[in-house]
C-alpha cells in the first residue's frame, strides 16, 4: 500500500507561513484523492483540505478557507498544503491521507474513514 510521509512542520509565529509536503514512497499519487487532516491534543482529528487526483477540484474546512492552499505536483509525486496567516489555533499534528475515488466522481471525500493510507504526521506549532 501507499506509504506517505509528511514534512515541513515546525514552529512559526502567528501570521507566518509554512508549506507542508506529503510525499509517496515507491508509489504514484496520481490515482488518489489526497486529504490533509489535523489533530490537536484532546480534540478529534478533523479534515482540513482535500484535492482530487487530477488537482482540478479542492475543498477546505471553513476554519482555513482563504488562508490555506492545497496543490499537487505529479512530477514530484507530492501534495502540498501552503498555510498562510497562521493562528495559534492551527497548532496541531498534521496528517496526509489517500483515498480511492471512483472514476468520474464529482465529490471529494471528507470523512477520515474514507481514507485508507495515512502518514505519520508532522507537528505545526504557531506561537509567539
């Protein structure tokens, strides 16, 4: 199965930016929708963003709309999450995950049980 590895997390001041990467090891991501989730201590893992296999469709949680941008680069077999205007409440472990979506599907998976492969996560801490 797909092995996903997140990177790019770290400590950033409020208002700053980070770009997270989700790379596949030994597999292509071209056939899968890729989602980003995050989990803070004591909270449920929540969906942040998702992108279709082609990159033509994206969605975002209301809490990050206008600040985060998801994209993918098939040549690099990588999906990115650019996070701008970061807030302390964005502090969490961020995970990427892959989902199988039927050909021609117009919707994007939003529930964590729709994803079958997960990375180990990368810590994002937003603090002054």
